[in-house]
C-alpha cells in the first residue's frame, strides 16, 4: 500500500495548491464557468450532492483522483468489502457492509447475518404488538447508543405512536435517574446494548436498572430485559436470556445495522428497518461500483484530504437542516474522530500530516443563531456541510420553505460574502449612526469564499437515511485509507479507561501517594 505522501500526485497537489489552490476564488470560478454546478454535482442513491461551492477546480479533481489511484484505493476497497483483514491491530475483518447485503447475496456470512436479523426483527415486531410494553430503554454507550439514538428521532414519522424510546448512556447517575421515575416495571423493556458487555458505563447502568426493576416489584427479567452483544455468555451471566448476537467484524461505531439496531426496529418496524438496510446497501453498491470520479463517498473523502492537508483546515461543521437529525453531528463525531483520529500509520510510523478534522455542528437553523457568526466572519475557514431535505414529514409547509431558504442562504452567504464597499453603500442601522462609516463597513463586511457542500435528500426516509449514513462511513474510510491509518481500531480510548480503573479504589482508600500533584490535589478536594 502506498501512503498519500509517497505519491507523485501528492507532490503535484502541493504544487497546484501553491500555484492556484491557495488563492482559488469561488465567485470567480462560478463567473468563469456557467456549467460549474453541473460539473461538480453528483447523484448517489438517496443523496444528491452539490460540491460546486468547494475550493476545487478540474485540476484539483484530476490530481485528487490520481492520488486515489496511486494509493490503490479501488483494490483496498475491494479487499475490505470481500472481508480481507482490514483491522490489523485488532486482528479482525471489517464487514459491516455484510450486515446490509440482501438475503442470498454472495456476501460473507450472509446466512448467519440473516438468521440473526430475522430473529431480531421478529422480536421487534413481537414487542411492537405487545400493548403492555410502553417504554423501551436502550442502555449502551458510543456505538451501542449513538446510532439508535440518532436514527430513532430522525425517523420519527415512521414510528409507532404511544411508545416511548429512552436512551441511557452516561455513567453519570443523572442520566438513568432522569429516566427511571418515568417507568413502570410491567410496562418497560430494557435493552442492554454492548458489543463487549464489559463497558463500565453500560454495566453500571444495567445493574442500576435491574436493581430498580426488582425494588419496584418487577418480575420476569426474561420478558423485561434483552441484550444485544457479541458476548452472549456475559449477557447470560447477567441474567438475560433474550439475546441477539453479532460478530467481532462489526466495529462499535458501524453497528447500528446489526442487533444493536433493535431499538430502531422496535421504533419503526421490521419493514422500515429492512428499508434502512436497503438504503445502506444501495450506497455500498455505489461505493463499490461507481467510477472514482462519480463516486460520492470517494469524492467527499478526497475533498477532506484536500482541505485537511493542503488548505490546513482543522474542522468541518455539519449543519443538518432537519430537526430529526439533531444527533447526527454527535453520531458523526464518533464515526469520524474515533476512526481517523490517529497519529501513526498502519506500520506504526508517526504521520507527518494532519488526520481527522474536528467534526461538530447543530441542526439548522439553531446553529445560525449561535456559532454561524464565526463561520461567516471568524479568522478560521471551516467548511460546512449542509443537509437539506426537500419534503417535510409535517404539514407546516410555510415553515419548511423558510427552513430550506435559510439553508440555501447560509451556503450562499458563506460563498458570496460582502465587501466593505458593498457594506458602505447599505443603509447603516440607527444605533450605529455615530460610528465612522468606513469602520462600520469593515465590521459589516464578509470575506466570503468560504466553502460548503450541500447534500440534498428528497425526503428523510429509512432508505435515504440508510444511504446517508453509509455515505459517511465510506467517506471516512476513504480519507483514512489515503492517510494510511487503521480506521477501525480505537486504542486512544484505552488509557483513560485504565487510569480510571486505577483511580477508583483510591476514592475508598483515600490514598493519593504516587499520583501527579494535580490529580492528587483534585482528589483530595473531592474527598474532603
Ligand atoms: O469508546 C470506546 C468504545 O469501545 C467504542 O468504540 C464503542 O462503541 C463503545 O466503547 C461501547 O463499547 P461496547 O459496545 O463494547 O459497550
């Protein structure tokens, strides 16, 4: 495998950036090329993407494609999709795509996958038909929480009325203590979701739920507790007999398609869950088959490398213009930053370039009234990803039009900006009447030329959402592969876990010996 910085294309991209890329101006690019929107937009299953407001031209595209080819991206992708070992540091294949391959497809583990899927969906339907179960509590964290927690509200229009889904993740007792008083044991199903079934937070919350259930006079744990895990034995040890398994080749942050998706299936039903899988599978086919130039996940991954390593942008803001996607930025934070937040390559060599950007955001229009000020006039350039959904699932047509107009306008404002001269000719607000006109014009000007991508969905359905999530998965893989890193391990979360386990007994022993002065000082204050 060739790492990005060992290619001729990398050198060419550096030259191209210095010669033209750094000074690239979107407004001039649109003025020069009336066909720019058509040339830089792509159609993928369930998602239309306008990439034309990005700081790229045909030469950039040419060299980025060269980079992908020189790094052997197509053959690496094919090897991963075929189940070749892609997570060497954990000694595992990477096969979340096998979870959404249709029954009978020539895909690894197809029979096993569908056996568990059918059983999980039958159970979900059984729960949906059980009028006594009004509350479902998913207890899990990270990949065992964020996927269902993001998808369930996103697909609210497809959910069954009269049933409440709760998500408990934090070891902070405030989380579960907020949920338990809303429940009655006879009407509640707890799902303990944990790939390993050892995660501290999840085990603590599961034990708290079980203790509450018994203290409230709950009986029949078998009916009121289920588990989704690869560690069926540990779930049985906990006393749970209804368990849906999955496999070590499903990474936590790629697991919503597996039994971890049980809360989603209960919320939207088996048929809609299958549509979610079908959308992801359609995107998998696109990723596997579309030529690189028309391959949306590949194009987005290449753009990420261009921005991170040549423009030096350190973050990307995600702005879903759909309230149902409020948790998408949090979901993407784990997907992208846990996957690509690495500083050594697969051979353990220290990387001389930046990897994962900071991914962050809030749903539009809320973000506009918080941090968009910085996006428009701050000193850093932060590419923004707008997600627009053409059809609303409510009847408030006027509000939906306003929402869409806001999304379009923000992307337009970022790109167009406003010169001080333009601002000078505007009518100044009365409150600012005493300020020098030129000074005020400078405050009221916008640099513009700030890049954005717009992803456009016809409607937010199980199919289009499945496609959108799979798009992000493959895009993250693309940049990770070019950077030469293993996007599927997460050793960076281990040190904190180990130190926490070492600190815990000190809360009882009150022993601070051997600790660094800061930790010792803080611990003493906590114990005082
Ligand atoms: O935070 C680390 C991590 O291992 C994530 O990768 C994972 O999604 C999460 O913890 C939860 O793990 P588990 O599903 O094993 O409880």
